């Protein structure tokens, strides 16, 4: 199995623009005007322009509405926040670990920004919960991932994918772990996102949903970053069998969508108006297909060709952070498009 080497802290004899994503040569100096991949600097600027912090979002309306939510709504709300907190926590750590193997200073820099954003996502969950529930309940919600069997199975799927790379880093496990990464960032959040968007379109908990939307937007860029690293690596490492890895993508997303559907049935089922479970299931399959396409792989579910939850369409079009939806707060970072907002959903 081909080895993957960690990036050197400094290399006097190597160029600033690296010679490859992995196992390349790089002085490790970061000059945004002299990078190997022309897309890294625009992506960095987009990530900066999307910058947000939880404290900018006023939670007072959500606080007033919280006691009026149904018991099911409160329960799903808390469980999803607990789940997201788990995913973002391990994501911060994984992105730091994979960054060590990127021999391109602009890509390792993007990975640091990504990790910082995951920390902000985690802060937002604490921020929301500390507003709505007491300390004890908040602590319970952060423990939830340990005790729910369906959730554990689903999380273990990611942990195994990451752990294989961490324990035995190679070109092969590097590429495969990226597929699990995109499952985490690009699929396993999505049943939860749908729940929050459904609340928001019913004018409930709009501030929390605003944060969820910002997280969603960040995650879409993260997916773009990881799928590009995957595709560029396959191009650069010419002895790799591209077909094997593309088939692996389709396979993993089939399993992952099944796990996400199991979780959606468990959590959401037919308890909520506006997100019929069969539509939500096909929505998850639709997103899995979309991720496969981003990897350049065949779809996991070729028979699902349309998004059955069309009202979420707007969120899916937040590709690379081009738009912004709620504007609950005055933001100077990103311009708002005229064509978004709940009125248009
Ligand atoms: Zn995140
Ligand atoms: Zn992310």
C-alpha cells in the first residue's frame, strides 16, 4: 500500500507553489498569489465572506416560541442539536489530522479555516441550548449520542471510516476517508436540516434555523473542498485506479443514505406535517446522488431524479456560499441576493 507522508514544516529547496496535493514538495510558505490550484484563493475569500458568529443572532423570538412547540418538536429539536454537536466535534479533529498530509500550503490553510468553522458550529449549538434549556438539560443533550442505538450505528459508520485513515495513513485510506467526510458534511446533516427548515417555514424558531442555514452554507463549501481534493488526487496519482474509487463512493453513499433514512424514520417518522417521511427518504437519496455526482461517481439511487422536498430547493442552491437567506442580523460580510428568503420558498 502506497505511503503518504506528512507535510514538512519547512523545505528550503522546494517551491512555494507545491508540486502536489499529497507526497508533493512545498516550501510550506503560503503566498495566496502563488498557489498550485487556482480555485483555492477564491474559496478562501468565500469562506471569509461567509464568516458569522452565533452571538450576532438574536434568540429572543425563539426563546418566546420554545414553550409553545409540541413535545415531539422539542424532542426532535434537542436530539438533532445533540447529533450535530457530535458530528461537528469529530469533524474539527479529523480536519486537523488530514491537514497534516496535505503537501500544499493553500490547501492546509483552507483546512484550518474549515476546522475553525466547525468550532463555531459547535459554539452555536451551545448558544442555542443555553438560551432555551437549563444547564442540566443541555448536558443531557450533549450526552445523547452515547445512548441512542440508531444514532450510534450511524456515527460509528463515520468513526470507522476516519479511524482507518488515522491508524493507518496511506494514499488509499486518505482517499477513502474523504468519502466518509462528505457523508458527514454532505449527507448526515440533511434530515436534521430539513426538520429545522420546516419549522422555519412555519415561522417557528427562525433564529435557530438561520444558524442552521449558515452551517448548511459552510458545509456545502466544505463538501466542495473535499470533493476537489479527492478528484485532484485521482488526477495527480496516475497509478491509482480511478474506477475503484468512484465505485467506492457510490457504494458508501448507498450505505450512508440507508443509515440516514433509518435515523430519519426513528427521529421524524410521520410526526410532522410538511415533511412526509417518504418524501424525506427520497430527499436523502437525492442528496446522496448529488454527492456522488460531485465526486464524479455514478449515482447511488439512479431512480431518484427529483428533489421531493422542493421547498428546500433554495437551500440547495447555496452552492459555494453565493446567497444568504434569513438576515436575522446585520451582517457586513456577505451581500444578500434579492431572490432569497422564506417568502420565496
Ligand atoms: Zn460543521
Ligand atoms: Zn464542515
